[in-house]
C-alpha cells in the first residue's frame, strides 16, 4: 500500500505542477537543468503521443476519483475510513490502467514532465 501512497503523492504533485500559472512554471525553469542529466531530456521527448494522451486522460480521471473519495472519507465514520481509503487506492490504479498505462508508465511520464519542459507542455496542452 505504501507504493500506492507514493503513486498518489506523485500524481497530486504532478496535477499541481500542471495547474500552475505560466509565471510559476518559468520560475522553475532553472531547477530542471540543475537536476537533469544531459542525456535524459532527449529520450523523454520520445514518449509516444498515444502515451501522453493516455497520461493526460489518467490525470483527469484521477482528479475525479480523488475528489470523490476525499468527500466519501470526510463523511464516513472513523471506523470505515481505512477501508474507503483502500478502495480509493484501487480506484486510482484503475483510473490509470483503464487508460492503457501501467502505474509505472504513468508515474514515469509524470516524473519526466517535471524535468522536461517539452513533455510538460505537451501534457498541459492535453489537459486543457
């Protein structure tokens, strides 16, 4: 379950990253160049459009699932919250796999988007 929690954290961070105004994104531009290895950026831009489409659709689905379960957990008795959180984890995974991606592929695409401005821009365009 801890891997799912990490996955969820990555997803939430990525959604936040994509929703930032352009000015904030420009302020972050220097950090990717300090973190990335020169050879990393080129393979990242080779992510097929179909995978980027799927990742963008998964981000949208995850947002809906997250909002739904956040509300369910808030309204549930304390004794049911852990069970509902487990259901939420399963629903988040299903939101990704239903789009034709594995959790690992999805997570990798979002991580690449955090360091590769080309991939990030492609995902942001698909999220609009």
